[in-house]
C-alpha cells in the first residue's frame, strides 16, 4: 500500500498514473487511495486494483486516451491490457522510466 510519504514527483519520478499522458511508461511502486471522491470506497478500489494486477514492480504503459476529456485510458499492465478511469488510475503510483518528463501532464 502506498503510504503517501514518497519524495516529490519532480525529485523522484514517482507520479500518479492518472496524471500521465499517452506514451508514458514506468513501474508500479504502490497503490493507495488518498480520498474518496464519490467513486468506490477507498478500500474497495485499492483491492480491485491489486486484484487486476497493479502490484509493486508491474510494468505499465499508457496506450490510449479517450477522445472526450482524455478519459478513460487504456494501459498495458505487464502482458495484458486494462481500461481505467483517470480517477481510479490516480490511486496507482508509478516510477517513471528515464526520459518520461514529456508524458507527464498537469494534475487535473
């Protein structure tokens, strides 16, 4: 579970998956829900993400973004593809691969 005590994104390269753009790739470092914004309960969302395969060390790449509001996103997760809402993807913290700064977007 992500404790929320990671270094700042600029210094460590750790960002929420939901804030990245198409083409971004990296490795999952943790899953944790900071707040409940009207979707699933925090514990339920975290459980579902872990069951899908968003576990520490899993490779991720954003393959596609929806046409309206860039939502949902299609993610390659190791050897499978998963679609997520950006709100849900924001619970997945990833370590960006080297040179991925161009694929990071401003937090929405």
